[in-house]
C-alpha cells in the first residue's frame, strides 16, 4: 500500500510544481502540454511512456494532434502520493527537453 | 475540402468495419482496444502514430494503462470521411499484429 500525501506534504509539495493543477474529484494532478505538431506531441509521449514504465507508474492521458493532457494519481493510494509528485517533475523535465 | 461520407456511403461502409461504433454527436468512429499491459498498449499507439503521421490523419485518443480509446473524425469535413474508414482499417490491422 502506497501512502497518500498528508495535508502537510500537500502544502509543502504542491506549490513547488510548475503549472500542475489539483483535480479534487479524483485527487489528481493535471496539466496540458502543447507542441508544434503531432510529431512533437507524440515524441514527448514516447519519452514519458519510457519513464512511466520504468517507474511502474503510468499516467492517464489523451492526445489530440499537438496537445497532450495528463492526469496523475496513484490508484493504490486512492489519491495523490509521492510517486505523482516525482512523475510530474520528470514529465516537466522531458517537456523542457 | 474533404468530402463528408454520403448516406449511401455510410450504409455501404460502416457495416464493413470491425467493432467501430458511430458516435453521432461528433459524427465519429470510436473503438476501445485492450492489451495485456502498458507496454502492449503504448506499442500499439506507437505503430498507429506512425501510420497517422504518414497519412496526415490523426486520431483523438486516450490511454489508461492497458487500454486505448480511439476516436476518428475528419475536422476538415465536419464529420466522417473516407479517410476515417481507411484509418480504422489500418488501426485494426495493427491491433491484429
């Protein structure tokens, strides 16, 4: 069982993230990434897919042409865990290239 | 401008597709594909991405772990066109391996 973030951890960690919104219904982090075109978007997804598989922590995501919408939450925790914070940071690093 | 499918073309073509549903609000084709795991799902998406880029006809799609939901429509036609029928068949061929 993975621990859900405590209120204290949320206050400390969520403000340190870059542009991720908190979605209260799912207790998830969401962010939209926009690229020049489909090749940019899918290239980004491919890099994130490799990180996600390595971490065994997979995003819920959708893609329409140059846009990628990502939602991160931890099913085993029933909400946000430290793993989502780490994955959000890794995804941002990929997006920055 | 790409031509929207006529009623006659719809009657002829849609029943020939394998498991694609017609979504009337978007005038789109939708289908869910399920794989053993994330690697199976994302491997499938990667093959479809290459086909889509080659055809310059991109799906709207989402992925949650081993599941991929695809929606096909032709924005330039304001609904279904021959290009969606062709892409649906190509995607099915990829899924069959």
